[in-house]
């Protein structure tokens, strides 16, 4: 931790939960930063902060909460009576004058992931982790936990429709469920009693150059679990199985709770079918058939993970720790209904609307595995629609490392538009892979592929391609999502 003061970790954690403490956020408009600020403010902490002047969706949240913030960075904003300063990982001491000033004044200062970890010390905490699915599992868990009537706080990595378009859900102060990120081992700051592990495979190649390096980071995270802790894991994922095997080989593993189509026990998915643009699934240990309005077998896995976590908390809260004792017929029905009402989170198969007979969607999928399973799920839900995709790859290192995988993952679409790579300021890349490289590789594998360097340049060509009955989806962690919004509003204006 960067600090000129000798604070112990427990002492710092008090500042995050004790009413009256003053905590200042540098980069407060970020999704995670705003969410943590909201939870702390609800607990009586005096929260303030700063960010750039650009308008984000979090501006309205901060304003509604009455949290004051500057729309600029200046040393004059830093005050000596701040108990703690939290900064976004997007900024550094070299580039941000407020961070430098806080350190010069000897204030306690730490990055967001460390603050999230300290906040988790104050609760019975569960961390949701994995290369794919962690945002959706966290959001689903919030819905199910609400249905179960558990006193919990939930923090997701994206805005969730069912959370009133925020990334937090505050139902009490006993349990804490948070999305925890593997990038740069940020999740090692968390204090979990339970971990949900969804998927492990190569990603973030700028930090984890090999599969083994990212695998070992997840192993390190699981070691944080106490002896009586729980690991809820996807038995269908080979990387997860390997991580679990390594943990078991070390002796005295936590309680292991598998879920999935191949899992043993109560969270084995016995059946999955599509009926009327709904997915129907049955779990071995849950007596009611479950219904999902978001497509894909991967979403069934996410639902099983969320239910396993909810069951653990239900047993702890209402059943004295005995499996199954905390469930009542009413509680089961409320949980079933919450799952059926779950409609996703922002940029996760988010439906913009239908216009001109065309269904417009946006999705954050930026890894070949996520892209492939999302397109497979969409195909099963909408078998009569052509699927037309605009995909913008994120980071040069990821694109270069997974080039063939990206090209193959797009086979589930009928027509594909590709664009330049959305670069990351955090990576140093000197190779020759570009967006056009991905375009050429994809053309080797299929037809119906187009390229525009700027995503918005695809608007006019797409107007000549799209027709009623199509599904158009922007995919990736880049900035091609405005293309879908522009096309949607264009077709709405045509009277569709």
C-alpha cells in the first residue's frame, strides 16, 4: 500500500465502515469506485471525490445519493482530515496531482481493489471470480439473495437492471458478495469465506503471458479461503478442474461444491431446453423447474453457480448451517421468480430494442470462448433470425495471442463486421497484429466478413444489409457499441 502512515489493515478497514469517517475517491465515476462509495455512504461514511468532466452513467447515481465530487483533479481538493483516500487503478502518482498531494501530506491512500478487500473484512464475504461469467453470476446472485430474504450487500462489475440500473444492491449488512478481478492479482486483497469460480483460461496476456501464470494466480486466490470456507466451482470447465485439483493436492482443501452439467451433487444440471424464447432447466437438488430469459447453456451454468451460493447463505442464515434446512416452499418460489425476472446487466446481452423488425443487442464478450457461447445461445433462442455481428477486439496482446480463436469464434454469426483494435493504455505492444490482421484471418475461415477501421463507418453499409427479422449485436470491450445505438435509432425513426 502506498501510504506515509503506519496504519494496520484492521484500522484502515474501520474507516470504510464506521459512520463519520471521511473517505475521498479519486476517479469516483468508475463503476466499482461509485459502487463502493455508494455502499460506504449508506453506512454513514462521509464520502466525496473527484473525476474527469466527461459524463458517465454514474453521474446521475452520485447526484441522487448526494455525494459531492469535483469534475477535475487539483491538489487543493485534498484535505488533511481525510481518513482515507482511495484511487482508481486508471491513475498513477506520476500523472494525478491529487494522488501525489495525498501522499505528500502523509494521508492513508490505497487503490480501489485494496479498499474493496478491506471493506470485505467487515462482513461474511463471498468473492465471484473467473475469466468469464463473474459479472452475470454476481448480478444473478443479487436477485436470488433478494428473493431468499438475506441481509446482504452485492457489488457487481456493471450496472444491473434489477438493481435499479446500478451495480450495487443493499439488502443488509451481514453478508457481502462482490465481483473480484484477476487482473494484476487484484483479487488477492479480498477476504473471502466463499469463492465462486466460473472459468479459468488464458487471458490478460499483457500481465499473464502464459496459461500457467493465470492459472497459478487463481490457485493463489483460493488459498485465501479459511479451512471451513467453501469453493463453489464449475465442474464443466477444464481450467477450473485443474485449479481445484492443485488445491486438493496441497491438502486440507475448503468445502468443495461443484456445479454444472457434469457435476456431482445437488447443483448438477439435469436438463436444459428452449421453449418460447425462454430457457428451462432442472437442478438435481432444487425441486422447482427454473426459467431464464437470457439465452445460452453458459447462462444455465451461471444460474447454477448463483443458486449454489444463495443456498450456502440460506443454510447459514436460516438453517443453522445444516444443508437444506433453511429452505421453505415460499423461499424457493421467491428465488425461482427472481431468476425468471433476471434480465441481465449492462453490456451483457443487453437488448437495446427492436425497430424495423430488427432486434438490436450489445454484449461485452471480448474473449473467443465468451463470443462463441454467446452466439451459440443466441442461435438457439432466435433460430429464425440472421445474426449480424460488429466485433471490436480489445488489446493487441489478447488479439495476437488468441488470433485463431477469435476468427473461429465468429463462425456462429451469419455476417461479421470487424474493426480496428481497441487499445489499452496499460499494455506495451510492438508486434504487427492489427484489426485488419484479424479480418484477414477470419476471411480464411468463412465468407460474409467486412472491415471498417472506425466502427461508425459501418453504419451505411449495414443499412444496405440489415432487414426485418435480423438480430444485430455489437460485441467486445471496445467502443463500437454506439454503432448499434445509431442504427437502432435510425430504424426507429423510419417508423419501425
